[in-house]
C-alpha cells in the first residue's frame, strides 16, 4: 500500500514540485507514494469563487473562510485503504515538526495536509474539525505549501525502499535524540586538512566510539536544548523522559 498525500491548497500546481525529482520523484514514479493536490477554491459557493474574507474586528489581510475550507476537507476521502489519515494544518503556532512525528506519519497510510494563505484560517475551523496543527519552525512563510513539501519530503525518504541502504536513516540527526557525527570522504588531504586518523584505521569499534563521542559533543555544543532532553531521558529523569515522549 502506498503512502497517500492529499494536499488542500490554493496552489495545487506547487505539487509535487521539487518532490517530483530525485529520491521522492523516483518513489512517486514507482508508486511508493501518491500525490493528490486539491484546489480549495473548487469548494467556494459564490459566483466569484471566494475563499477568504476580511478579518472580523478589523485589521490587515484576509482570512480563509471556515465554511469553504471545511467543505474541501469533507469532500476529501480522509480514508486510505480502510485506515483514517491524520488531517494536518500547516500553521506557525502549530506543534513544531520533529523526526519522531515524521517517522510515525511515515509508518501510517498517509496524510491530508491543509495549506494556509493570507492571515490564516478562521479559528472555528479548528473547533469544528479534528485538525493537528504543525509548524516547521519559528518563522513566517507566505503559505503552507512549502511547509507541506518539507513535511512530505521528510516522510517520503523514510518509506520502505526509498533510501538506498535500509540502515541509511538510523544514525541520522535526531533519530537517537542527537545530531549526527561529521562525515569525510576523499581526498585524504584537502588544503592541508586531513581526515581524522581513527576513520582511516579500519578499527570499527574505535570508529563507532569516535562517532558516538562526536555526536554527543556536537549536540551538547550546538543544541543544548536537545542535549538536555537526551541526558534527561538517558538518566531516566521523569522530566526529560516525559519531554521526549511529548514531542
Ligand atoms: N498570520 C499568521 C501568523 O502570524 O501566525 C501567519 C500566516 S502566514 C502569512 C500564511 C500561511 O502560511 C499560514 O496560514 C500557514 O499555513 C503557513 N505558514 C507560515 N509559517 C508557517 C510555519 N512556520 N509553519 C507552518 N506553516 C506556516
């Protein structure tokens, strides 16, 4: 069964976009995932095909109408092969996307993704439908489409048969709660810089120990937030373990 992605958007022509090339594009051609963009405007009911209106209470910008967006959601088969797919909305206030959430989504039947534009959605939409809000970071995009592409790219590379070696993803950043160790390749010397001796030693135990130590040091120095959580979970501190579970 392939991973089914339905994207509700005002710009369906943005899909599959960059996901039509490289790993994701090949996986699409092989039928490992399906890309089904849906034009929200098709569910407008007036002759101007309006999807947005001015904000109640005044202010700048426009707001996506709850009735039109809900009609689009309801029309989409939110079921795939008998299993319900999560309905996600891209919003800056949503729960930050994590590798853990990506992995869980990639193991499911697919996703339905709602892409905002303008000032975002009428709040009543979130009260009237079971929607999981997802953010891809603490910055503001002009629309949810880029966020949807990011989320889908992260999921697709984890689908069975998409990445070359089955273990390719296992040691990557965030998989173990740590950043990944640094990589090197030929030439052995570049601008006077050499590859660390241990990586040329052929001693797999020493290499593994070096990589583990570097992953820990880099995480501690670059991402103290991740390090604190990792350490908390490792020593079994209830706060650290709970935080990892929550994310
Ligand atoms: N008025 C909103 C606010 O201040 O939170 C920003 C709306 S933004 C210009 C338009 C749309 O882009 C949003 O509805 C959402 O779908 C998408 N978007 C913007 N930033 C995002 C982010 N960091 N993560 C996910 N989606 C985002």
